[in-house]
C-alpha cells in the first residue's frame, strides 16, 4: 500500500482506508503485520495467479476524461430515424440532472428494506400506474430488462399460466409484424426449452393446430397500426392467451391492448425520456390481466401499511422469489431497470396525460406530413394506417435512399434492398422531414393530408388521471417532488450499504461523467458501423481487459444483468455439448447455498437442477458431490459454483471440484458475482472455470440504481467461444455464435463507460490493491464483531474473504430478537441493513467493500455493538422483546413525539442511541411495514391521496 496519497492517484480516492495508520489499526485488530501477509493466508495458494495483471498503467481522472472525449469523438451523432423499438427522445434537464445524474437516485440499492426506500418505491409505483393506465390492464411490474426479453418472459408466462387443456401444450405463434430482434430472442429461448414457435401473418387468420399463446405488436415492426380486436378474439376462442407488445406513446392515441382483450402487454419505455444509449439500458414493462399477477416475473411494488397503520410501499409477492422457489421460480430476473423506469415515470409526471398526448399527436402529424409528400411523389407505403413509422417501397433503391439521408445527417432503416423504414419521434423537426423527403427524391413537404387513424383504433378512455401526473407542472414543484422522494431514502451518498454479495462500492463521479454525453447517449443501436467506431473501441477494450482480469479467452458484454450472463453461459455449455453430440447432458449441479438466480437460469437453459449439499464448515460437501457426479456421470452438463462461495470463504479445494466435474465430462460455471475478492489475485479462467458471468454493477462500479441497470458480461474459454451470444438483429444463429440474449448487441452499452473508466483509473496495481483492501475491511469487521455476533464461516487461518456472515441464531433462540430486528434497528442508527437471511436464514451478511473509510466502518461496528447491548437488555429483562427498541424499529419522528409514549425504553434510546445522531439524524418516513398483509390485499397502483390524509 502506498503511504503517501497524491491528488492525481485515483486509487487513493477509490479506496477508503488508505492512510498507513488506518491500515495498521485494521491489521492489528485482525492480527497481521502486513496486508500481503493477511492475503497470503486468506487466499489459497492453489488459485493464486502467478503474474500481475497485464493492464495499462493507471490514468488520472483528467486523463481518463480526455480519453473518453477522444472515444466519443470517434462516434458520429445523427438524426436517428431507424426506429425498430428505439426512438430519440428529450430527457428533460430537470430529470437528467436530478435523477439520472443524482447520486441519491443512482447509488440506491434495490428496495428490499422498504422503510428506507419509500421514495424510489413511490417513483416505481408511479411507473406501474403509468403503464397500467396506458395499456389498460390492472397490474404492471416495476420493469423488465428490454422489450425482446420481456416478450420472451410473456411467452414463458403464457406457457405456465394457460390452463386450457387443448391449448396448453400447443405452439407459440408470433405475428409476422413483431420486431425481428424479438422474434430472434423468443426463438432462442424456445429452442432450449423445446417448444414450437411459428411466425405467421395474423391479419390472414390463425394457423392450424393447438396454440398456447399469441404475440402481436402494436404498432407493428412495419409501422402498421391495425385493430387487434378480431385477432385477439379468435385466439381466445381457440384457448390461447394473448400478449401484445405495445408502444406507450402510440397508446395515448390508439386503443390499449387491455381494452381489446389482451392478457399481457409488454414493451419498452425508452422513448419516455431515456436516451438511446446505443441500445440500453432501457426499462421494459409488463402488465397483466387480473389472475395472472402471481405468475408475473420481475419486481412488483405494492401498497401495505406500517406499524402505525399508515400506507407504506414495499416490494410485493415475488420479492427475492428465486431464493425461495429456486428452480421453480417464475423467471431468473433479479436486477432489472429500476433507475430507467424511474426516469420514464418522471417523464410522465413531467408531461402529464395532456403533454404525452400532444407529443404523440405531433409525432403522428409529422409522420402523416412525410407520408403525404412521399406518396405525392409516387412512393408507396406498405401500410396506410400508421402512428410514427413509414415503410416505404423503393424497388432496388434502398441503399441509395439511405446513403442520401446519411449524407444529410439522418439515419433511416434498411429493411431490404427494396424497402426503407422511417420513424418519426419527439425530436423530429419540419426541416428533418424535408431532408428525408429529398433523400427519397420527393418534393418539399407541405401539409399533412389523409392518413388519419381510423375511428376503430382511436382511444376513447382516459389515462393517468391520478394527481401525481397532474400536479407537478412547474419546474419548482417538480424539483421539490424529486427532492422530497429522494430525501425519504438512504443511498450510498449518505451511508455505507454493507450488503454481502452486492459489493456496494464507490460509483465515482468521474466514472459517471461520460454516460450522458450525446456522442455516447444519442447513438442508435442499429446505426451504421461508421458512426460507432468509438463505442466499439471502448467495448472491445473493456472486453479485453475483463478477459485479462478473469483469465478467460473471450468476453461478451451483451447480457444486461447477472441473471442474463448466467443464461448466456449455460446456453454456451449446452451448445458445446450438443456440438459434441452429447445431447443427453442436461444435469446442472448447484450447491444448496447458491444464489437463487443460478437454479432459475439452469431451468431456462433447458437443464435439470440437482442440488449439492453444504458441509458443516460451509464448503461444498465432497462426498455428496462425488455421489451426484457418479449418479449423473453420463448426463452431467455442468456445475455452477460461486467463488469465493456465497458463504464469503475461499474453498481451498476448488480445483479438485473442477477436476472431478471435468473428469466426468461436465463443464464448470463459476458465478463471478464475488469477483471483488479475486481481481488481481486469482482468475476463475485459470483455476478451473470454463465460463463465468461478472456483475459490472457490483465489482466494476456501475451503480445499482435502486435495482438496475446492470451488466452481466459472460466470459469463457476458447472452446465455448463459438457459442457466445449472437446479435439478435443479424440473421439468427450467425455462424460462430450462439443465440442472442438481449435485444441489442451490446445490452446496457450506455453504462459501459463507467466500468471502462474504473479499470483505466485503477490500473493493474490499483485494482489489486482494491481487492486486498476489501479483504482487509471484511476481516476487520469480522474480527471486531465476532465476540458480539459470531462469524459463521471462516477459511484458512480463521479468515474470511470479502464478506462475512454474522450468526444471530443463538441470540434469537435466547432472546427472541431476530436478524430482521437488527436490520431494522440499524435504520435508527442511520445505516442500510446488511444482506438479510441470505445465504443462511437467521444471519446477516456484511460486505464493507474497499471504498469505505475506517471511520465509517467503525461507525457501523459501533452501531452493531450498541445493538448487541440492546439485545442484552432484552436478555436481562430491562424490556421484553415486543416492547424493545429492536422490535419497534425503525422509529419514525411521529412515533417518538407521540405524547402518550408507553414504551419501556426512553425516546432518547429510540432515536439517539449513539451521540453523533443528534447532528445527523435520518428519520424513516414510515415504521416497520407489514409484508404479509400487503400480499393478501394486493394494491399495485398509486393509492388515492385520501389514504395519506391523517
Ligand atoms: C447478484 C448476484 C447474481 C445475480 O445478478 P443480477 O444482476 O441481479 O441478475 C447472481 N449470483 C450472485 C452470487 C450474485 O450475488
């Protein structure tokens, strides 16, 4: 560790405990003389990498921003009229600066602790309400990953939920006018799961045979708006369920799918204020008819009550459902797109229903104006009824027209040699329309004539009548609403978030800077390669750096969450076995302690999950593993292990486990979400892994955003490279690639500059020192807290890796105080809780990360020690557990100023249990929330304001 800190060395700012004196204090508590001495004992020799990482030397913040400017300069912005699910939009500045670029919003964790998350939960409830109203269905979730995968989720949901005997095992039918990338994604999923997908022109009627479900798109990929009512009725007549992928802006003018009888609506909310971002991150939505909510994937915000009976928001039903239902989970989605959903919901709050309608009308009029000019010049359109997109027939001339438009700074869609697509959006001006007309060889534009939407598709119902969408018209009001919500929450900008397995480290401001630069943010995912040179250079560079860091041969950044990286990796394994003729290999061994997404992903990859037991010391039970390998030898596809394990320990014998699986012909999947314990010290690609996913929103500084965005790159050895994710927008199954995992080739491209910048700022040495600092911090917490809350698992020398599990079970048995009580009591001390009940029930898992300084870590340790004293007060009979500050935590301001205070502890103890809180006090807006009650009486839209008058 360096002793002197210089303002230009970024690692000194990223790593919290950097002063020699602090490091020595921590080492002393753990019982070591040097950090390297500790690391040498903690990390088994058998996995240590022999050479330092071969990465560029660290750059300063100024240098990194200059390089990012250069890369940005190699991209070319254009007027983006390619459409195909991605449209330019205006992010209102008040939303960009105060949400997208505001740490109170982007550094927040997923709202599993609802009492400190009321602000973002309200914003997500607004999102759900906005979607429900626009699509005409009663229950919407709080976002999915992208439109194409949302359709895939809907297809799988229809397959689970369709109870009609004749239809249940039937095929899935996609209309021919569904987006091409969506068709590719659905076919890829179907292939692994073995069900039939047929693409048919549903305007000609339904195909023969049993049909499980039907998917329509409104407007279609061609731009056509057609009345789905008959097609939906015919499908239902045959026992099929119906999903409509719909554009929310169009739905302000045209009849929503729910009113036409659709069971499910899905789509993208990108054009509600979220930049194109070269393909993502964008929030997809899903809404369902009554009765389907319990099989819906993703997170759902519901309204419940707190302990004082006041309305309070929380995640409902499926919260962490993979952890509970594992291979029976409805979906593998964990991290979704919370931050982007929040941006879209605020776009709706900003514009209100009338504003959205005005935008839609302007878009539609512009499209009609262009159609008028083009048809006057003799061009033909494939559809006379459209919202924003024209498909124009130009026999043999598509390339010429597109080049003419590009020369005028405009991108159009190349559909085929004879056909060009043009999509109008919120930013389109009459000048742009004129240039497009000229590119088509048409005359100047005039007035729109004809092409009105027919009466039978016009929307007649109201939407977004709730006051939240009709109040905040002035910027002052809106700014204060944004601030009011963020003040209700605890994010990383106020406190450490010691969440095990989630690595809530610094998201440096310099790393965030580039994401909203137009040369990165305003690039369409299907823009010509000549305009995306800088983007692709950044992506290729990051892939190469991640390959070096992990020891693998190839990396794909396409998966847009860890769960999607898992699916991509397992599908690569599947593809490999099949290419070798081993079609019977479908067993996936998964340790009992694994993250729930592992099991859910294995099922989606068409595998059968076999659980491997945990030994008493927290490692994998070798006898059980060997027995299961033996039983399934011929059918063994893979093992999925997490390293270091979810128990926060480096298992010394991981190489033996890998060897045993390889010897049986299986492949080794190493879940790399815990890579923060490995970077610079060990490489999964070198100690036995064939493939891994990483979580850039954990180890590589992309903020959690309150539950997304994420990036879950998949990294693999050369033999799996031919099965890595292909491009959904290119011909399916391009040679040398596997199936596509996300709608756009680079998934959540828009946030990749963050991780790219982190790697360049740290360099090989800084990254390695960060890992060592994370180990030191975790071991310091473990050493200091062990006598108050026993550390459940340790490895060599009694050391942990980058996180530690504190075992509350004995205290709970003795006093009744639960791990949840401790988690909630930490809120009164101003902290976000550690991970609760994962991977072991009755425990808390703490991961301080390298970014926390010693004073903050000590503040946390002191809070935990003070809480332990309160538990002792229960044991000593000072108060009962029911009447303790623990069970009644967290305490709201209104609870403690209540004049009939009847508790057996003082008000001071309730809210100022430690002195410094008198100056810096966070009061949660609600008290402890009733989870089960909210699930029984499910309310998932904005409640009437009268609920809050009290
Ligand atoms: C976070 C995590 C995942 C899932 O990642 P998402 O991005 O939330 O899908 C998988 N495995 C482990 C061990 C994790 O910690």
